[in-house]
């Protein structure tokens, strides 16, 4: 019996995944942390999330229409971008900030480079940093008007209090932290970054689905832990305990959901370890000695810019390639 062979360009194996399935899987993995944020912060958090996601989806539709491209609003990428940005905003963010941020994430972080798959930087982080440097007062306002923590939380985050003490010791002190509360998520912060437990659960699901690999998150988190442990060991009365660094700020959501972005991270294992190490080192340096209390967003964007160079110098050896002998022998 004769056989017919169809020859096409690589890759030849289809694992059944698609942009639609991957994007909506990540959205699903973020839902527990999102719903926890709604519970803690109440309707203001719901409002921020809905407006930001809507602004991102509408901006995607408008951009595709203007460029004459097929509609991609249902593939989940715009929803995921808007959701990630919303989860990195304080629950007190005004409506116009949410609209501006959602539009900036899509138009400046994604569409200006050609759309999905062409953006060198994580779109949600592009918008977050833009908002942070442009409207710092709104981006660092942690007042809670509703929800479980409405009457039980201060207006400052753990990292903010620690940075205030570090910069002006006479005006504050190192915060006393309850590690169980930090792990579960009873603290001030951005909507989706507060529960270490739920973010780890979402990351574990993505790892089980083989949507992310373990190398970037492990290198990222381990590097922050090692550097902050060294600083704390030399001056425990000046710097936060390293466990507090792991469970505060945006470290977990950044390491598990943003640094692992397929488009803006290195292609091979060695490159991903280098990328994660760089993200962790920059995050720790900014937190310990920089002007901002948090450094996750800046570190990931800076390492995004290094990805082409990392990929260039960590290329795997071609199959069957043998290096020429020295001296031409």
C-alpha cells in the first residue's frame, strides 16, 4: 500500500494548545487572586477591574479596525492584559486612570509594535510603570473604603513603611509583620498581589498545564531571597526579613504571571535562568537601595529589553554541529 507524505515547515508537532486556550487558562489561574481582592477591597476593586479590562478590550478592537486586522478581542489576550494591569492597581484608582492605563497597555505596549507576538515588553507592565511615574499619588494611595479590610488596614504597604524608615529613620520604624496574614493575603496593596497562597496556586496550575516553566519563577524568587537575606543578615535593624520580601509587593504575581510571558521571555532554559536571575537581582537592588519601595515592574521591563541579547548568547548547539579543531586540524 502506497503512502502519501505531506512535507511542511517545522514545527511538526501540534500539542492542541492555541492562543485562545492559553490566554483564557491564565485568566482562569488569576481568578482566585482576583476574587480575593474583591473580597478584601469591595466594590472599588470590582470597579477598577471591570473598567480596566473594558478599556483594554475596546482599545484592541479599535486598533484592529484602524489597522485593517482581524478582530482578536475574543482570543483572551486583551482581557488578560487588562486583568493583569487591574490587579497591579490600587483599589482606590480613579476611573479615568483605569481607562488611560487599559488603553496605554494595548496601544503603547502591544499594538504599536505590531500586535500580539511582536511586543518586546510586557504590555501590562508598560502601562503600570507609565501610570506610576505619571500619577504617583494615585498609584500609591492604599486607602480602603469598602470590603473586609475597610476599617482594619493602614494606608501604607509593608514595603512602603520599610522604605520610609530606610530613607528617614526618624519618621518611622520597621513594620511588624504577621507572616500568616501576608501568606493568606490580609494586607494592603494592589488588588491582585496580596494573597501569596492564591497566586502560588494559580502558578501551580499553569505549570501543571505546561503554560509556564519553573525556571524563571524559581530563579526570580530565589535571587530576591538570597540578596535580601544577605542585607538583613548584615543589618537586621535596618532591612526587612527576607520572608517579608517574598510575601509583599508584586513579587509573586510578577514572577509567576508576568515574567513568564511567552513573548517577552527567553526561548531556552539557560536564557530563562539568566532572565529570572536578572529580574530578582534588580528587584532586590531597587527595594533595598532604590528610591521606590517596589522594583518588580521595573526589573521585568529592563530584563525584557535584554531578551534579544540573552537569546543570542544562549542559543543551543545545532544538532550534528561539530566545532572545527583549533589550528585548522
